[in-house]
C-alpha cells in the first residue's frame, strides 16, 4: 500500500468514526427569497406546530444541536431575555433540535423559555432546511437560523451563529426587514 493510499484510508476512517460529512456531501443551502420548507413538529408540551400556523407574522426558526449544552443554553436564554422585543416586531421564535419532547420540556422548564422548542427527532425539518449533520456518531442540527417572512419566504439565513450575540443580531435584522418602506425623497 502506498503512503497516499494509507493517508486516504486513514482520513476516511476518521470521517466515519467522528461522523464528519465530507465537503460537498452536505445538503444544499436553502435560498434566501425561496419558500421555507413546511414542517409539523411537537413542542415541549406535545402540541403540534407547523409553519402554516404562523402565516402573517415573522418567524425566527433557529436550529441548535442539543438541549442543556453550554452554547445552546446561552442562545436560548438570549432569545428568552429579548422575547418582548421579538413580540413587538410580530415575530414568533421557534427553537428546533433533534432532541425529544421530554428533553425539550426539561430544558424549557429549567431556563424559563417562553417559546416553543420543536422536537425534530427524525431530523425531517433539519434535513429540509439543510442543517442536519452527523458529529461524534450522533445526528444533530447545525446551529443555524432562518428568518421567515409573513408570506412564508426566507428573508435571512444565518450560517455562522455566536450564541451570546445572536438574539440581538436577529432583532436588529428583523427590525430592518419588517420596517415599512420609506418613500423616496423628492
């Protein structure tokens, strides 16, 4: 076996063991301006939610990897702390991970989260939005957020998210997106 073959086999084995998806294999990104994929998922209280339920209002659909992990807790609590500002902009926050309803219930109760956490246990929504990945042998959702306009179109997609600053960034962008158009000066 040549050295190149050995290195290639080692790299493939490492990818398989750690669960990393090779570049170019991941799902295509959802296009801004396109129609947001529909879903129907249960929240932490077992109630079903679909995107159609939120027509005529803005939706902040944020995917996150795992309940009760440091980054995910920080991000959820930041959204919680800004909930009234989101409501003032007619926006509904929906958190989504591949955790189950019971995990979401405990997470929401532990941190007083006043918005639905949707259980995508089969990864159907995560796959539709192109955020499902495999890390360390587990299926997870990548930490990404979509702002969905009242007409069901994707207005913004955040691929890179800093959990401690993300809520404020989304609020700023949502304020700009939802502002009425200004008349051109004569």
